[in-house]
C-alpha cells in the first residue's frame, strides 16, 4: 500500500492570553504515513505521545511509529461548530448537522429525532454541571463542540462502530469514544420492538410511542450513560486516557443514567434510584464475597468480563450512590485527586486500593451494605 499524507486541520492564531503552541508529528502506522498537528497533552516515560487535534480527536503515538516531531510558533485553536460540521459531512456522506449550544448532532435520520436527542443531551449537560458545582467541583465548558453521530439504522451504525469496537459493537446501541471524543448511536425509533412495522420513523409521534414502551427504558439509559461519559471527559471532571478506575467512571455514568419515560425527553433528574442496577446488586448479596469492595476498587477486570459485567456495573452504581449520598466530601476530594493524574500512566491494583482506603477508610463495607439495604 502506498503511503498517504493525512493532515489534521489548518491552524489560526489565538489571542496571546490564550495562546497554546502547535506541535506536529509525522508517524507511520500500518503502512500509512500520517501528519497530525495539534496540542501535545502527554509524553510518557517510554516515549509514547498523546496529541490532541483541533477536532477533539486524541492521537496516541508509539515511539517506534514517530518519523519526525516539530514544535513551532503557530497557535492551537479548536474547531468551532461550523468548521467541525463541514468536516463531518465530508467524512459521512449523506449526513446533515444540527447545532445546539453545546452539541453538534450529525445525523442521517429525521431532524425531529436529532433535535430530540440534542434536547436530551442539553438537559443532561445542564444538570451535570449544576450537580458537580453544588458538590464543590469547578468544571469548565467543553473545549470542543460535543459531537453525537446518529445513524438511521442499526446496520449502518454497526458498520461504523465495528471499526473501533470490533465484535463488541453488536452488543451496544451506542458508545462514547475516548479517542474521537464522539458519541455514536442509532435512531431508537427504528428498533423493531419499539415501533409498528408501518409508518414514518423519527417523528415526534414515533418518539412518544417509543418512550411509552417498557423496552425503551434500558435503551434511553444507555444513551444517557454514554452522553454522561462525554460530558465528564470534556468538563474537567475526568481526563481522557488517565487511568481512572472503572468503578468511578462507569459508576458515575450509571448514577446519571436513570431514565424517566414520563418526561418528553426520556430523562429528568440526577441521582434517582436506578432500579435495575439496585435489583441486580441485591440479587447478588447472598453470594457477594467479603472482598468484593476491594476487588472492584483495585482492578477493572470484572467490568471487562462479559459473564459478570452486569454485576460489576450494579456494584459500581451502588458504591457511587452510597458515597455521593453519605460520604460526599470524601468522594469529591477523591475525584479531585484522580483528575490531577497524568495521561498514559498506569496505576497498580495496590496503588488504587491504597488511594481508595486513604480516602474512605479500610472498613467501609459494613456501612455501605447497611445503607444500601435502606434504599427503596
């Protein structure tokens, strides 16, 4: 295969007060030659680089891939919604874009469905920022427009998602990508179990009928879950490619995901009891080992094992619910500690456990279980 040059966006100058110098890297990967310009956000001890491009994509680059590095006086500036929209419709022929205050929706389904999703995301964004601000965490507005790609059908979504998720794409209706910074999903009004065989899709009526179906609860929860990840990684609560324990990142997402199908947006508020997660957690109590809390806080393996992943997510929801309701000051301090970590570094299970016990003590499990028994 002949090498190609792939250039990421021309730069324009920022004001001197906001100026961040531009870094450029030429590298070779899988027989292709790339040129990426952006902001160097991390360089690991082993020489691995992390470069942030102006479209929000993060490029991890291995030292043996690097051909040339440059640093010059040009200035880094993120693409705005209009610039990014032009790029997306070239990348995804046949798609249109819809812009809201924080989101850039790129879609090939109905405009009504795109605007419904934008409304859901904006409501979530406002609630997320307000919630953590009241907890004493100072967040910032996203540096980039928050991109959501909505496919009209599952087949087209899978073709896109399989490039990043592989075979796992078939098991999820949407996901947030740490690398591209995008949420990808498909139009839920096209799911056979949520609609009649005939009639238009993506209309306001279709959306209302979808939300009236019991099956919609899990699907709406998944969309909110992935959008929560995106906000967390773009507001300063979490940093992409930092070794954040999955009980934290996934636990926060399941804490926020609880849908409300009585709302026109399918979601209303933060911190409601997540009944499906609570039911799984309680069903596991008889066989839950005494070391369960240490295991989930020290290691991510349970989340990556499809046989027990649902139980791990339920435990993560329960732990985050408990900490946010009963130990909020300690939890906020713990989150701030995690947010200060550098990308590309990896903590050992022993380090994770030590940090957890330093934040919350070594004998948390008894009170944790006692308080969860009271949840109704």
